[in-house]
C-alpha cells in the first residue's frame, strides 16, 4: 500500500483526522461494498486510505477535496480514469446538479465534525438522485441522527433526516484509528433515501421551520415554541397536544403540524438559534 502524503499536517480549519488503521479501513470499505459501475463520490479523501479501496471496488471514484496540497498529491497518485478530483468546499457544491450529471450517486465520507450537520442538510436536496450514503461522524452526531422520540438525543437532526432517509448506525470507530487521534469516538452510519412515494408530502421549507422552532427551546411546550407559526388551537387541530414538548413527538406528528401550517398559509420562519 502506498503511504500518505509525507509531512502533511492535519489542518484544524478543515477538521482533518486521517484514517490510517487497516482494520477499520477494510471494515468501512466492506460496509460500502463498491462494485464496478457504481457512481461513487467521496467527500474528503484526505490521504486516500479509503479512496484506494473504493477505486479497487468501483474502478473509478469522484472525490471532493478542499485542501489544495492534498488535491495536488491525489492527482499524482491516481490516473484520470481512476479518480476525478473536484477541488471545492463540499458545503458550496450544487449536489443536485452534480447528481444529475453523474447518475445515481453513492456518497461516502469521513465528514469533518465542524460541518457535518449543515452538509447533511445540503445533501437532502439531492436525495432523489442518491442510492445510499455512508458517513463517518462523531458518535454523538450519529446517535442524534438515528434517535427515536422520547430521549435527549432526539432532535431536529433526527426528525429532518428520518423524514427523507432510512437510517442505520453500523459501528463505532476508536480514536486510535486516526492520525491525529480525535478526542471523540466516531461512528459509521448508512443513510438510504426512501422511495419518493414513501416520503410524507410536505412543504419542505415549512416543515423545516416547524421542526426548527419546535426544538429551538427544548424545555418549552409546543404551544410556546411554535407561537410564531400557530396557536394552541391550530396545534390541537393537527391532532397534537399543545402542552407536549418536541422530543416526545414522532415524525408523523411533525408532518401533521407542517400540513396544518400550510393550510393556514403560514410563512416559514427559522429561529436564530437551533438545537440539532
């Protein structure tokens, strides 16, 4: 196996922690199970530990890399028919257009902790063009992504992602698998977009607004948390208890609230502070 870029130090501003443990590289590659012809996009290939395995399976990979030094090194390591490099910030990419050009995508990445939530929301816009997503993130974030109603980890991230995807936490990855080792345990999650016919029909922006406001102040009842959008009678008309708190509601309840808000002609309002 070729070695990574010698002398390259992980950059905090890019949230870099490079996977180097062969066992965990193999386990993640096995979970993705890349096959010839798969249209794979890897976010943050870094020193190519997983990239090599993905190319071995699929034959060709597209990769998004923001670090110019790593991008230059990656171009030297792989032939053009093996790797297409997109030098960009994954947060600024037009994922929908990229998916329309590349075909049904399989997206893979060791996501920087500092951009994980906004990137996950950005990728939702392209979900109709995605087969699956395998991401490694901070365990705390993955636990929120897959959380069920009723617990402290259940929140905005849980509801929004579970509305669009089927979520499965696969396994944890210890800090020692990375260089430098992060201060947290990581986890790998599989996200499979639901068939459009199985996605509850809502106005996406209004649904986002309802969920964001409901969780913006977790200790408040829905009557108070949603007061900028609807009153207690409106909430009750959606078959939801106005005295309940957001973390007790299942996905279907949030869908009913969003549909009621649409009936009322409510305009989306996103609070200044949102708890994921």
